């Protein structure tokens, strides 16, 4: 999927502040579109559309947050395998088969999401909480299905070159969600507000899928190939699933240890941690954009050159290619790390002023500072994990992700048992550090012996 990075880099070389801004916005939309705009959407709605949420504002925002959390915790592993399948089909120039795989996986995802969403709203007791409980439940199921579909599309639209169209689609969908929340909320209260928000997300899904049809028209519907990939790439599935769990482990633990139940539902929230952590996760975006445009595009050509020469070039030439690949990776990672470090340190220093200005005087500044630091290591871990994927060390990637998850989960449980809310964010920080160290060790070892590994694979056919 490095193609988007090369294309954005090509546009960036043309120069000009307008192109720079356009590339940055397009990169942001593609690498972080759904969850970035969902967080910004909730923020804008709560600040400027309060009249539509007088009835149950916490229930509204919690439903959106849980839609994203549950969709990732249940579906990330499958999404990773699906992305691998599509990547192979595109590499083999099988566009029709890629379109069929996309449509098939999308339809099954929406159907399963509707079932899970219905199961999630059935235990809710919304009578007396919202004026239109049936409307709210239907809108919640619709939103969850659209959210799951959006993750599927996100792994596919990076193949398209209509970056302005992608950016415009996400922005238009967000605007529809905002005005839909405001207008329908005034008519049908919280149920109408959630329906209006869901309509914007559904519109985004439909337009994005329509854009893919122009290039990847399906030949039919079949999941046979996907199940074959799921069997072959079990460790990739495991890594994807554990990564989502690692990202959400601390939040889930603190919801049920310190949080309050949302009236009428089984959901729980804990604003002293939710607000800092969701903002901190948004600070991953500069590193993600740098990775897409610079880090990945610096590494991929060197990797391709190495793989091309390994079967025909002399040993000395192979070693030269290998160390050129390693140097390019090291230089790109240093640049990305420096950028993310500058962003994190700047925001940590500004937190006492920035936090209250953005989120009010009640913001937990210590937690905000800790989670901003943890986001730096999260960014580092994510990059290391992706490079392990490049080298097809899926088992090692899964092991590193397990360390991230286990450390975050165990430390969160310990903090909950102690009951000291001053430690909020430390589990996320510990998990990120230990996961990054583990992934870094695995990556260094994999690169050191990569030529030997490829010779063994080639001899096995």
C-alpha cells in the first residue's frame, strides 16, 4: 500500500504551500479519516449543537465512541488479512478479483455489523431516557454498520489517486453528520440527532465505495479466497486483533473500574481519562503522515532492489543492497521519531494552558501529559510493527503486540486495584515502551538475517 506515499510525495515535489497543505490534508484523510473526523465531530457537536442534545448528550457521544471501539476490537484482525489479500491481487494485476473480494468482504462486514449492533442495543433500556427509543436503537445499529464499512474502505481507498475527492468526501460526510445532528435532533431529540449523525457516515461509505467501482469493478461475490488467506496468515490476524486490544485495553479497564454507567445503557464512560486519551491519540497523525509520505517510500524501493538481486547477484552485491535498505530505514525512522518527539514535547509543555482552553477547567492535565508521552511510543510501535509485516515476520509482530497488550492491560488492572487516578495513562505508556522495545529487537534481528531468511524461503520454493 506504499503507492499512496509515492503519489503524495510526487505532488509534494511540485512545490508551493497550496500543494503542501493539500498533500497533508489528503494524507490525514486517508490514514486517519474516520476516527479523526469522529472525534472532531463529537467536539463540534457538543460545543455548537447542544440544543439538539439536551435530552441525553452522554448517551449520544458514548454510542459513537463505542461504535468505533467495538468495531476495531472485533474486526481488526480480519481487516489485516483482507488488506493482505487485496495487496496480492493488485500486485498480480487482478483488478476484477480485487473488486470482487472488496465487495464480498464489505457485504459480509455490514451484515455481521448489523447483527452485532442489534445485539448491542437490545439490552438497553431507553424508555424514559430518550423520547424515541426505537429510532435511537435503529440509528445506533446503522451507525455501527457504517463505521465497520468505513474501516474496510479505508484499507482500499489508498489505492485510488483521487485524493482531493477522498478528502472532500470525508469533509462532506462530516458536515452532513453535523447538520443532520442539529436539524433532526431538534425534531426527534437524541434519536433524531444520532440518526442525523449516522446519515453522514452512511453517505461517506456510499460515495467512497462508488469511487472504487470506477477502477475495481467486481466480477462477482465470493469469500473463498479470503478464507484461504485467513488460514495462511493466522499470525497476521492475531497481530491485528491484539493491536486493537492493546490500544483499547486501558480505556475498557478504566471505564469499568472508575467510570459511571450511561443511563439507559450498558456502556460506561470516564471523562477524566477519556478526554485526554482521545486527544492524545490524535497526535499520532503527524507521525502517520510522515510515515506514509517519507518513511515507507524510503524503505520500499530499497527492499524491492534487495529482493530483485538476491537470486542473481553475487554475495557482496546482496550485502550492499541489504545494508542500503537498513540505512534507509534507520534514517527515515529517525526523521519520523524526531517529528513525533517535537509534537509530543511541545504539547506536553503546553498542556497546562492548552488543555483547559480546549476542554475546560476540569481537564485532567497530568493524565493529558502522560498520554501525550505514551502516544510517542505508540507511534514508534506502529511503525515497527508495519515493517515487521513488510518482512513477513507476522509471528514476531504478533508477539510484540501481545507484549503491548499484556503490559497495558496488566498495568491498567493494577492501577484500578490501587485506585489511584493520578496514575492514569501510565499503563498506556508502559505498554507502548515495552511493545516498542520488543518490536525493535525483533526488527533488528530480522533485518540482520534477512538475506539468510530469503535464501531459505527460496530453497523451499
